[in-house]
């Protein structure tokens, strides 16, 4: 999304729901897809905003390859490649 598109999107959200609160926390979950039976969570992240100022944020990548066989690792690599495209 380009900045102008993002600005329009946010203006629409604010018009419908009001402005963002003064304090809030945002969570982000990245996955290889949306199929609960065939996809995996690969990254978790958060951002903490206090007094409308970002005070903390972090994320962690999940390593699904530890102690896994080559077939699984190849499946995950293929899944990650298809997710990026």
C-alpha cells in the first residue's frame, strides 16, 4: 500500500470508528497461509503505544526446522517461497 492509499485508508477508519486511543497494544501474527491444517505461524510481533508514542516493539521468528527431517524443511521452504509471491 502506498502512503497516499494508506492515508486514505486510515482517514476512512478514523471517520468510521474515531481516532486511535491514547494507549494501546498491537499484536501481529505472520503465517505461511490461512489454512489451519496446513499452515504454520512463522513470526509473532507486538507494538506498545503509551500517550500516543511508540514505547516498545519486538518480534520473534519461530524456527520450525529444529530437529525436523529434510522433507519437512523442503516443504516449509516451498511454502515460504509461495507465500512471498
